[in-house]
C-alpha cells in the first residue's frame, strides 16, 4: 500500500488581515472616546450641582440659625450682615453666591395687611457649566422665616417697587436690581413676583431706580440713564405703602423692524443716505424711539436697514416712521402717507406688531421731488386761465359739463325718517323755499340719524345737490336752531345695493350749500343722511329745499394755462423734461404746449411749442442764465363724444443729469 505524507497547513493571519483588525479596533475605540468624555463630564456636572446644593443648604442653615432681627443683607432692606453677592471656594470649586432677603406681606388677626409680616430668604449658587464653560445657576433654595408670634404692625411707611412687562405682567426672572439712592442708600433684587419691598422707612421723598438687566430692554415710556430707570420724589408716609412701577421686557419678546426704501414709480430699491425717525404712540401719548438717526449706503444689508439699526422694539403701541433728507426724494411720514406695506402694496402696515417677538420688513415707497408738479385738485385750480375744464375731488382734470335741475315731477316715492306736523319730505321738492314749506324732523340726529330719500323715473347722472339751509337769502343768520351739521349722501341703482358718494359738514351761516359730485354718479335712488345738528338742545333739524342737478352733456373742448413757473431755481447744468399721465377714451385728445418768456407780463397768447410726453422743454439752453425766465404750460382737451372726456391725472417737470 502506498502511503502519502500529508502535512497540515499552519494556522495564522496575513499582514492584510492584521491591518484590517487593527483599523477596526481603532475605529471602535475612537467612537467610544466622546461617549467616555460625555460620561466623565456628566459625572463632573452632577458632582458640581451636588456641591452647589450643599453650599446653598449650608448658607440657608446659617441664616435660619440667626436671630430674626439680625437677618438681612448689607445695604439691603431688611438690613443685616449677610453679603448680597459673594465669591466662595467650596471643596476646591469656585462659586458665586447671591443671598436675597426680602419682606413678605400677610393679613394679621385684625385683618389689616402688614407688608413686613415675615422674611423671604433666597440663596442662589452659580458656577461653570462643565459642558459649555459658561456660568449658570446650579442651585437655588428659598424659605420663609417668621418671628415667634405675630409680627406687630409698624407705623413707618413702606415702598414697593415692581417691574412689569409689555403686558403689565410682573417679571420674575431675571431678578432686577432696585435701589433707593436718596435720602438713604439701600438695594434689593426683585423676587418671583418682580417685586422689591423696602420696609420700615421714615416719612419723606425718596429717589428709586431699577437697573435694566442683561436680557431686558426698557419701554419707550422710560428714560434710561447709564442703564438705570429712575423715579424721583416718591412720597413715603407712615402706615402706608407707596408703589413704584418700572416697565421693561425680555429681549426675547422684543419686536424687530427692517426698513426697505423703494422708488414709488420704478419700484427700484433705494440705497442712498438719509435720516430715519421712529416714534411710538402708547396710551394716546407719543414717545421718541430715536430722532433723525442717520444712515448711509453702507448701513443697508440685503436692500434693507437691518433690524439692528432700530434695535429692540416694544411689542405694544402704534409706530410711525419718518424718512427725511434722502437725495431727490420727498420726506416720508407713515401717518400721513399710509402707503408702507409688508408683503405687497395691498398689505398695508398699520404701524403695529401682531405679537411679541415679531420681525417685520416694512417697505416704504418714496416719491421723487420734482421741479414742478400738478397732481391734486388744488394744483389744477391754481392757474391763470381755465376754460370749460373742472378739477375733481379725485385729483384729476377733465372737461366740464353743463347740468340741469332734475324735473320735480320726475321725483317720486318721497320718504323720510321722521316729520313734524305738515312739515314732510314733499316740501323739499316743491320749488318753495319759504319757512312754511320745509322738512322738520322733530327728532334730533344727535339721538338718531335722520334721512330723506326719493326715487327718479329713470337712471340719471347726478352732478350736484344744492341744499337750502335758510329761508332768508339776505340774512341766513348764525342761529344754530334746527341747523343740520354732519351728513353723507348715498345712492343706488336698484334700491338694494347702496354706495356712499359724499361725506361732509353743512356750514352754520349759509343760505344754501352746493355739493359737487364729480365725476357724475348714475343712480335711480337717492338718500341724504343727517348725523348731527349744531344746536345742543337737540330740537331736530329743518331743511327748506333740495335741488338735484343732472348732467346734460360735456363741453367738446377746453384749455388750461398754468401760472408762470419761475426757472430761476432750475439747475441749468441739468435737462428739464416734461411728462404726464392721462386717460384717453376713444375720440378724445390731450395736448401740451409750452413757452418761455422774460417776465410775466403780458400773458402770452401765441408762440407756444407743442411737446410730447417725456420731451425736454424747448427754449431752455444748457448753462443759460435763467434769471427772470418763466415757463408757461398750456393744456388742451378735446372730445368728439360729449359723453366722455380725457382725464389728466398728473403732469410734472423733472430735472435730469446728462445721460439720464
């Protein structure tokens, strides 16, 4: 038999296997290091807190062992030998210990409140957090200490200081340092109710102050000097408690404001220099947050003046933003303009924050300063000559129209809120303005609004209403008896859906009052509502006649010549362009013509040059001496359809630098 010598393969690890094994061991060990570190830190932190608790307990035992009359802090109230703040090394660790002794109020057997009935003792130990390395509160103990038997009532007076937040709630954390600085010097930290009671004080006037601690900010109603809010001349009387309130809140509840400036026309973001003033109204009183705070291009971040620019803002109240001195732009006042918005131009900001801790980005549209501008009713009416045109209450200029009094026979279904005797609403449309033919309510609109209403035979376009307030044209008198005062007018096409088209106040001493409705309002139903009267005895009001005017047709053409515009202030190194915005219905036209004259006499009648929208004004030379030079602007309106008119919204002159 053949034998084979079979040798066993020797067992072992290759070099590669050894390297992989070592790598695995290293990775596992490395992953355990943070865990071991955390466990070690946790153990140290728990030990640190345990020592802090032991330290607090030992100090509290010392306090309990003291005589009642001796318990108090150095410079505190009650006064004693205990330090309010001290550094202590305990078992090799450093701690900061705060000891707070304060008075507590209670009702005695005679039911009277004794504000110094017992003592509150509070010990707080602070030390380093082993995880963060930041000092924090590690232990806190508090107790109540009373004397044997009931504390007697003290004849002296007491002063109670309280720190309140924006919602009138006490701030218990953090404690606030409150000091009496005259005529004596004492200081206390507020308790859990945000209160510090200075007890057993002599009668007199005291000055008290509270520190705006880290993490807090003061109300805009407060004046902060070197980090303190001070109250002076607080009177303390025997057998009484004088209250002092300080208003501040946590910075975590502060509101933040980002301000973005944009061009009102182009919507481009403005990053220019200027000034901002911020005011807030609280309880009907206005307070300055900051006044004319300057900003530059470098002040902006992300297109806005960032929240750090305005700082921490009180959550309550109504804010007003005033922007001034931005080159080439008009000053802006939020309360006047009311056009600042949050997300889009329909989301207007009312100046209030919805809740504490809110951050808002408020966009303010700024209007360019123009060399000359017409954009209001007053602007359009300020002219040397205007023929067959009318400036409307909607700040537009358009062709005027002729009007006729509505035929009284076509006015039906007269009704009123009340009438006295035979003085009913039918007297208002009979053409008689005598005293015997009037509408008397007999009921004062101060008690209940009074109204008169009617219906027309068909839809009409109302252009005006004349209300006769007296029966004597030569002597309407100022006697307020029966005189209507505040009123509004509403109309309807179906008698169901009403629209208020005018609100006003009647004069007290006029024979009649003409109300222009422009543009004309088409309706079938009409009501005049009186909401108040001049006579305080509330006798009820009286009206003698009403005439309603309806549009017959518009004029087919009209023109307006502006007052002469002095060019002396124009920077002749810049171009002067003219532009306008006009609505042109079909078969209507609008044209602008200009002329430059030396002086203002005579008024020019010829020589005008027609200009197009956006053109440079003719006859003004570059670097020309413009002293005694005047610009006249002639506007021409025409229509081939007398039911419509071109409507001018605005016209302006703008200075532009070369290349603009």
